[in-house]
C-alpha cells in the first residue's frame, strides 16, 4: 500500500470509513449477545467524551462528512459470509459461542438507532439513545469514524512528498518497535487499536506487518473484520459498560454493591471456558478484589486498565496467593496506554511469575507523533471515548457512573460519583495524567 499516493489522489467522498459491522472490537460482539440475552428491555444513552479538550474537534471534523459517515454505518447489515464465520468459527478454543438465534437477530433484526449531534465550545456533542442491545454497537464505529476524519483533515493539503515522509517515518517507527520486540521470548501481543486508529488501512497494514514479523508472539487482533479477513485470532474480554449499566439499574444499596460480581456470574453462566478474564477497576480494583467471591479466583485472569500496571499486577498476584491459587497458571492482560518501552518493562518484571499478555492499542495503530515533516500535532492521538452515561429506570433517565483506578477517568454526575466513592471507597485509586 502506497499510503502517500493514495492520500494524495484519493477521492474521500466515495470512501466510507466503516464498511462492515464486523469492523469493531470483538468484545463488542460478545457483549452484544450477552446484552441481547439478559437485558433486552434496558434502554441506555452513550455519549462521546473528548478528554483531550485542547483539541477542538468541531473545528477540525466537518459536520456534513461526519453525518455522512454515521448514516453510512446505520445502513450496514451483517453479510451472509460474516454470519457463517461468526457462527462456525472457533473463539478461545470453543465453537458455537454465538447462538443461531442471536446470529439470526443480528443479521435480520439489528439496526443502529439514530444519533444526536450538536457542537459546544469547539467540541462535538454526540449521543446515542435507545435499546442497549442496539446502542452499544455505536461505540467503536463512532470513535473510529471521528479519529479517521481527524486524520483525513490533517492529510488534506499536504503535498505528496510530505505525505511520503509522513508515512515513511511512521513505518520506520513501527519497524523499530518490532525490532526491539522480536528477540524477546514468551511474549504475547495483540492489536487493540481499532477505536483510535490513524485509519482502517493503516491498522490493516500494522496488523499484517506484526503477524508477518513477530510470528507466534503476535496472537491476534481485537478487530473482528481483520481477524476474519486475515485468518487471525479474534481477541477480546469485556468492558466497563456491563458493571456500569448493571450498577445504574440497582434499586438498593446492596444491589449496587454486588452489581460488579453479578455481571461476572452472568458472564460465566453465558460463556465460561476461555473467556473468563475479568476487568476489576470499574469502581476500583482494590475494593473489587477484597470483596470478590472466592469463585472469581478461578477465572482465567485479569485485565489491567487504569491502575499503575506494576502495582496492579502485584496486587493480583498477592490476591491469588491469598486465595490459594497459583499465579503461574493465571493470565494478566495489560491494555492501557502501552508502548514498546512499557511492554518490555512489564515483561521483565512479570515474566515467569504469571502469564503476561499485552493488548496494544493507540500507540500501535496511531503513533504518528513527530512524523509530520513540518512539525505540529495534527496526527497526535486523542483521549477520545464513548461511554454509557445514562440508563432508563422507572421511566426516567439516571446517570451512570464509572470510577476507575484513576480519579481523572471518573465519569458520571458529580453527586453520583460522590455517592459511589462513599460506598466503594477510594483505596488504591490514584490521580494520574490521562494519555489515551
């Protein structure tokens, strides 16, 4: 792929960013079936949140083009070949994860609901509202669309020679990372970079290059479309939206306290097997582990998100040992703001003590920092998220809360955040800069 020539000559007006419903993180599909099974009547609201407030997206991303891309996704339907692949493929060693009745609904009954778009103080206000089983899929599509439109705005007006230099530098940077990782033994990496990618074609190039150059150390991609197209493993766990939404549905304090475990019980009942990796930091990892039922220690592993990764890994190992489990038989997946230095540092620290793996996202598929031949930050990645922000309960909308292991990543109404913090505590929660 000659990215420079394509960017220079391409007619973007005929080029849709998302061309398949499978162009999303695999865990969205696993969660979609879970929601469809257990929460068919729940209504939610998802909202776009740009945590990089210094980047005024509404002044960069054209409204007409944004609407055109969003409308295109709403027109997509699951293809027959995609339905066959989902139903017949093996995921995490198990065939038949997706039920025939779910696939039939996804192929024939699923539609993305409408959206609300407006601007305020240089930012796009973008909301999606409706059935949880419909709205949830907007998250990754919306993020990848806005990030690629930001990329296209940065490419506009660049001469072909400048584009050559831009992509040559980005390719050299990727190659340098691969060269540093290649000699490392027992390293397991996967691509988690769909939501903040530079662009679809660049993500595909990165995934193909990683697979070719790192061999078995590159275990797959979270992008379901790329996994299908290139015969790779589709990788994914589950996300904060599950306990966030279940907690918002709680009608009593006791229901709120146990929501984070009730989600896991339902998930295990639904999937079991190799998909038992839990995400503990929705309301703080320390409190989660302290109060977790003993059966949680039998799960395959833990995904670290917003906590200092060394502290999180040591906490998990100590917790496993206190519950009489051997950490060497468990998996820990690091996935927050990773780059090659951090991956190597964590592997040196935890290698041999626990089965460490790395879901490499933004700094794998969107690392164009300093690559522009004339300087500037047009291609620097954003901390852009799309979160469930409200749940309909008793005919009224109720704010949804995520606390995180990082105070700076908390989302929700201020009074509800305060109430949750009083209930769950803040032990082990820190203040840290939000990079991505």
